[in-house]
């Protein structure tokens, strides 16, 4: 009984000491996470941070947050009395397994670094990876966030973005509006070209650099003549101008009795007597 009492006393003493440390460690963890959140938020709102390239802000913010959380975990481990050499040895031995498990995450991390270094796009650019399209609202350490035109958010892994072709519609200052219009075969070609060029030249968003508006008959379709109209404008005016030209050309064709034909097929019946 004396031995059993001694064992129980030892266990109670150890539980009391360790339990107190565990409770204090949990308090440190909760308080530390809140302080990290407040600190990262304060850094994000600082004047110096606002001068950083907006494309790098999200990446740096995520990196600081993760780094501080790792330091917090190490501090708690030291407080609990864990030998850091032993912890590092365990992490080193498990490095291969961790690397395999986090292969996708590490690829996204490397992809985020590549995006920040080579800058194929920035925050505020409208991009299309042939699967998803939207305006870049944030570049994080692992993901790039797109906001679509209908106000949805798309999270794209950075690793995939660096391994696929991307169309950046905001990289260049100017864009060309390419439109194709159809008319009936009996339409006056010169008159149609004149109408299309008049509509293009009369638009307020039209610019003459790098080229003036272009219009030519480009194809003899199955049931219509196809005219191509090309007009340059500033990138920010692309969509308003495109929609305006489509509407204005329809009004101009109607005013000048230019027929826009429907797809049609002529069928000839051979009747034998």
C-alpha cells in the first residue's frame, strides 16, 4: 500500500505540474493567435506596407502570419520543456514524408513566388486561364483570388497558374475591337463599308493609334456576305465600345435598308412528268 500511495502521489504531482503547464500553454496559444491577427492587421494598414506592390501585399501578409504562428508554436514547445534538438530531429526524419504530403502546397508556394518575381499579372488585372476568368483581387501565398463579373470569388492554385497559358487583358493600354457583320448578297459592298466606317469613326471611344478603323469584305458565307470591322480603343473602354458598335450598326443598317439575312437553304424539286 505504501508503494501504491507513493506512485499515486507522484502521478498526482506530475499531473498537477503538467496540467498547469498545459492550461497556461493553451492560454498562450489563444492570446498569441489573437495578437498575431492584430499585428498582421496593423502591418497591413501601415503607411509603409501600403507602398508595396499590391500584388505582393497578400503574399507578404500570409507569409508574416504563418511565420509568426510557427514562432508561437516553437515558444509553446520550449515552455512545455520539449528539447528543441529532439523536435528538430523528428522533423528532419519526417521531412521526406512531409514533403510528399505537402507536394501540392509547396508547388503552390513556388508558383506564388514565380508570380511575384515575373509578374504575369497584378492585382486589378483581368485574366483568363481558358477555364476561369475574372479580376485579380488578391495574390496569397498558395492561391490567387479572382472576382468574376457576376461577383463570385474563384480560388486558383498558384502552381496551376504558372503551368498554364494565361490571357491578361489588362497588360496593354490599348485593345482592338474586332466585329463581324453580315449582309445579304445583293447589298452594295461600298455602301456597307462606308456605313461601318462612319459608325466606327463617330464613336467617342475610337482612337487612331496604332491604326485607324479598318473595314473589308472578308468572306462569302453560305447565305451572307461577311464584313470585318476593326477599331482600336483604350483597354478600359473595350466592352462599352463593343456593345455600342453592335447596336449602332444595327440601327444604321435599318436606316439604310441593309438586310441582315437569316441562314437559309434553297430547295429545288425536280418533278418528272
